[in-house]
């Protein structure tokens, strides 16, 4: 007997999920790269006062990706709640993105420094939330090995991401210690000069693993639903 055709009502929603996951995959590393380049280099200075447009654009595109994914299973409140929390963090990033350009021109101004720091925290929280979104999405798909793999790797990613603010807090606290060994002081100065690049390095592993999971989920939907394999 031929296999039953997929529910025609769910196919358009799954197509939107595939589009959303494709945007998700590309926007995640691009967002980090654009943020750091805007704050620390002259890559976008040729745009003049529009140098923050790339940061705003990639953040808005990421918001669209989550909006696309929300068309799937709109009756599942826990799924929609995860997406809404991720969208909220992206809106926070949108509001703070203009400070990236201001930070590049005046990094020692307290409001610029604090705003970029808050943007970094919001971005780490978003990557944490992105892992929960992927984990919840796999719970809605009929593939137990995929669910198990997603739970394993998202749990590891979240553990690493929780450790990042702990390390940054230790780094910040050491700055108030009056008499540090000379070697440790030099290390702290070097890390401070690295600035946002240090944060990118710390979140590189969970970011790469999050991208891999997003791609695997997209490929599962394409091959199992739209090609019938």
C-alpha cells in the first residue's frame, strides 16, 4: 500500500520552518561577526552614519526567522513561548545595536561601554534561548534519535553558555583587587584589550554546535516530509 500523504495543512507551515531554520543557520554567526566588526573595526565606517545598519539588519532578519518558525504548531503554547522569548531578546538587541557604532568612536564613555556590555549579555542569553527553541522543535517532530541528540547537545551548549557570565564576573571582580601578581595583571590587561573578540571566542563552540543542530533539523524535515524518505 502506498504511504499516506502528509497533512496538506501542515506542509506550508513546515516550509516556513525550513526557511526559518535556513535563516537561523546563517544569521547566527553573521550576527556575532557584524556586532564585533561594528564595535571594534572600521569595516563599516565607509557607511558613515549608517554603519549600524548591518547590525540592525541581521538582527531584524533573525527576528523574521523566528517569526517564520512560529507558523508551525501555533496551538502549542510552550513552543510559541520559547519563540516569543527569543524574539524579545532580539528586540533588546535591536534597541542596543546603535551603541555599537558609538562604542567604536568613544569606547570609554560609560553609557556606550555599559550598553555594549548589555548587548553582549543579551546575545549570550539569546544563543541560550536558541538552544531551547531547537530542543522544543525536535520534541514536535517524529524522530526519537533526533530528539535525543538535540537534548544532549543543547544541554551541553547551555552549560557552556552559563559558564561564560561566571568567567566574565570573575574577570570583572579581579579588576578591583588592589595587588595582583604581575603575571596575572598582564593577562587581565591583554584580555581587556581583546574585548568583544574574547566573548566571540568563548561562545564559538556552542554557536557552532547550535548551527549544526539547526541544519540537521532542517535536513530532517526536507528529507522525511518533502522527499518522502
